[in-house]
């Protein structure tokens, strides 16, 4: 029995659902998203709540039940509140600037790195070392944040690089020094 799949989803005010054969369209104040509806899973709306039910207990449907509910919940939250992700640049001379629809990074390379923002994702650069990303599609937002982080991943010795604001970098000890030399 899927605990996640059986949980009801509350529909906030201003959000409308349209159920089609293979997808659910979610429309809200911030935009519109589509959530896939796997074959064998039905969507039931009643009294401001949505329930996803599966037609039988086959392994395939049990696997997809919780996933379909989680994706639909992310779509509903995205069109009503939106999603945010914050990145931090750590390192001497590391900075970011927003120029039009792209972010220009100075990351210690011999050249600037330009990252074009995809449609639906907004960025705000504060303090030249903090980037606030926002959007309604959680998957796309996470993908963009991950691609930006991969431009200069944080290294374990000094912690320099681009990291998520809630990420903890496990630090390693550097060289031990001159101990044991000269014997």
C-alpha cells in the first residue's frame, strides 16, 4: 500500500485541474503545467481535494502510483506558490552578473562562463555571490541549478566553487606539513 500515492492533495484557491486521458493540466495564478497520468491510474476530484487511485495492485502500478501523485503535487504547488533555489559562489574573485537572459560567471577560468537561462526560469543575482533561481516547474528548476553548480563544483579542501545554499561541504585536511622530513 502506497502511503504517498494514497494521500490526498489539497487544491489551493485559484488552481484548476483538467483531466485528460494521459495527462492532467494544472492551471494557476503563476502559469500552467502538465502532469503525466500513467495508464491504470485514475484521478478523482472532490471538495477541493484530488485522489489518485490505481485499478489493481500490480507491481508496475504500485511503482507509478506514488510517483504520479508526487509529480502532480509538485505541479499544483508550482502554479500556486512557485519554487525557489539559492546558489552561493565561494572563492576569491568568483562572481556572477545577470545580463539579459543569461548569467555571466567569473569562476577563475581564463574566460567568462555564460549560462543562458531557459524559458520559465528567472534569476536574481544579489551581492555578486548569491543567485536566486525561481520558477514553477520543479524539475526544470532543479536541472538548471544543477547545471550551474557543475560549472565549478565545490572542492573539498578550501570549499571553493558554486554550492547550494543548504549544502554542507565535507572538508578534507590538507598536507600535514614538514613533519618527518630530514631523518
